[in-house]
C-alpha cells in the first residue's frame, strides 16, 4: 500500500499495513486507529450545502476561516459542548452545549435554533451548523429545522440532508427526539 485512494482506503487496510511494516499486532489499538482515521477524513471534508443559506459541517469546517469566508458564512451554530467558538469577533454565534450521547436533550433547543436559522435566512446571511463531525448533533438540529421550515416529515428531511451529506447519522436518542418532534409539528 505505497499509495492509496483516500476515498476507498479502510482503517483495516491501514492497520494491516502498519502491522506489516512494524511487525507488531495493533489489534488492541483498533478502536483508536479507527477513530483517528475518521477524524482525519472528516478534516479533509468540506461543509455540505444543505440549503442556500445553510451549511452542515464539522469542527474542522468551523475552524477553517478561509473556507468560512469563501462560503460567505455570517453565522455559526455550534452544537457541541466540547468545542469552543473559534472566531467570536468575526461571526455571530449560537451555542447548544450538548454531548453526542443518547441521553442528551436537543429537543428543548430546537425552537431557539429554528429562530436563529430563520433570522439568518431572512437577513440574507449564511450559517454553518456544526458539531465535532457534522453527522449527529448538528445533523439532528438541521433535520429539525428542515422539518419545521418546510413542513417536511422526518423521512423527507433525512432524504434531503443525506443527499447533501451522505454520512449523516444522528444517534438513536436524537432520532427518537426527531420522531417525537415530528408528532409535535404535525399535531
């Protein structure tokens, strides 16, 4: 594996190549290697444009000033407890401080995040909604926004957001909250 296409290489292939080169078993480090590879790949990923005024992305995207400016981002919705705001003097921020855990509660924040994103849209601005990877917390928040803004079902919102950002996978707790939110919106 002298060179590899980063679009198709797997963490297993990387681990096996490292084992071959070092002569040591790395099985006990599998989870660490897998996690680090996901982080590296996520850092190379661009934010996904979900709507003309809304990007969905990762911590890396939120820290990349050049990319934020190229995308004309004006507002940042940070949906992560463990990530600070990188450029508070340059962007308007909203923070939802939750961890990516099944027991974390996003539902109580969705009215405020909807209002924040609606103001961005009305002002002609653009928002980046992010968490660590742009796949669970921030994705669930964007799904909730789409459901309310466009009257979409959860299934329709998932289809659209996954079309724009294929790796989207809110944790099971967030999916339950989205299902409950759908009931509230369509009551």
